[in-house]
């Protein structure tokens, strides 16, 4: 069964450093998403991406964040200068035309 | 924007009993309501979903009901098993907000053997 994959599973970084979280969506999907989940809290929407551009973003997704689909398979989330409060699980999701979103296993980001 | 509320935050049931988790939403334009199960250290996994043109959907031991008038939807798990223990999230997709999901706060379900 096709699935969304994410790398790395755990990323530790120093405050102020740049991180890139990587995702490989399900191959025939066209819509891609990033979500964040701070420990013990709800899953929060960050951004959606379609047709090589951002279609929607939340207020969390400020200028420190960017997304890219550098090739036909990867979808990345970059945080330019990490802050302590960026520590969270980051989930990538993808969907086809039906709208059902399938989530990856997540990347745990720890900012020290 | 959409606001999704979920209750209860924790739920403990004896194995074999039923569990019910309820969510309310605020945006009448929301038209798709999935339920996700999240096990420790894993990403949310879709377990069942319902669209606004349907009032109820069932898949083996899991069912979801939707009341559009009252703007609430519920997850029902019957004959619970220990492996049902997880955090369950409801979500709503608003037709007026692209494909952005709004998640509930989650329910930690514990099934006691």
C-alpha cells in the first residue's frame, strides 16, 4: 500500500540554525501539506501546496518557513532560523483529487 | 475560520464496551469530516471519514454519524479491544478554506483488558 514517508525521523538542531525536513508524498497525489504538533497538543495546519505553489497557509507559517518541491518526488519544509518554540512533530500529508489526506510518520524536531 | 471542539479529552473503557467521541464544528461550509487514529510515535492514520451528504457511515466496528443541522459528528467504536488504545482526532475540511483541515484537540482512549 502506498504511503507518505518522511526523513529524518528525528532532527536535533541549535537555535538559529536552518533545518530542512523532507517528505516523499504518495506518487500520484497532487496536493501536499505540512502540519505541526507540539507535544500533547492538537495537530495544526501550516501550509498546503498545489501546482508548484502555496495554496493556503496559516499564521504559523511566517517568513521563517518555506516549502519546495525540488523534483518530482520530494516535498520539503525549510525553517530558516529555528527558535525554541519550533520544537514539535512535523507531519507531511498528501491527497489526491478526493480530498482524503494521508499522513507520514512525522519528523520530531528538537531545537536546543 | 473553522473551530473544531472535541470531547472527551480522555476516555477509559473496559474491553468489549463501546466508546463514543464527539466533535462539533462552527463553519456550516465544512463538508468533509475524517477521523484519525494516532499511536504513540506515529503519524495520524485515517480510520474513517464522512462527507456532508451522508448521515452515517460504518466500517466493521467503527461508525461515524453526522448531524449537519447541529454541526456535530461522532465516532463510535464497538466491541473495543486493547489495540484500539490510541489518541483519536476528528477534523473538518471547510470548502471555503482550500484543503485546510481543522483538527480537534484529540481524545486519548484507553481500553482496559
